[in-house]
């Protein structure tokens, strides 16, 4: 196998840095953007956020296929898509908790809402914070179903995009050069 098919350490470090910067920027935005109460406008923004997750993922798939290093680009795609998805639901939980204090077993700070969203996404279960209201439970179920789709479908789609990107560059999927 030629060393040209393997990304250099600089390329891998740059991909890692981009993924880290994207995730950090999304988390910073979550903590810095003003969020007060659930209104019709915030519901529209949250729906637009879900559509943005789909749009970002679709754009990332195209980028993976066209990339000189599709494997690294696929990791970057997940570094953008998964935090966006989790933070979107954390925002929804935070807003729901502030608009309807009895929606959860306790008052949610932004960190609590992020913790609840990540707990739901990772399916590790609850114990300390639980959804008490029907709206909270429906939102958690939507996140669970969406998370399963995101992980299952995203993995399959990104793997296909990596194969296609490698095929377009004349490499096989057996090339474990990391690129």
C-alpha cells in the first residue's frame, strides 16, 4: 500500500482540530444564546434546528464523497452533526423546563438540560433528572427515536460515502490507510 493513500499527521490533526472547534463553537453558542421561554417562535426555531441537522448531515455526506480523505471527513461530519443534534434537544429541554417548571423532576440549568439530553442520547438511563410531564416525555421519546436514526442511519450513510469517496479516487474499501 502506498504511503500517499494515508493522510499525513498534519491532515489528521487538522481534521481533529476542525471537529473540536466545531463542537466547541456549538457548545459555546448553546451557553451564550439567549433562551427564555417556549413560544411559537422558539418552536419554529427548534423545528428549523432539526431541519438544519438534516441539512448539515446531507452537506457533510457530499463533502465526505468529494474529500481526498473521506474517512477523516466522516469523523468531522459526526463531530458537527451529533453535537448539533444533542444541543438542539438540550435547548428544547431547557426551554420546556423554564416554561413549565413541573415538566422535569427538578429545575434545569443549561448544564442540567445538556446532561439530560446527552443521557437520553447515550441511552444510559435516568435516575436523577426525569421527564414528568407528557410534553417532556414526548420530547425525550422524539430525541431517543431521532438519536437511534442518527446513529444507525448516519453510520451507514457515512460508511457508504467513504466507500464512494475511495472508489472515486481509485482506492478500495480494504485500504486501511485512514483517509
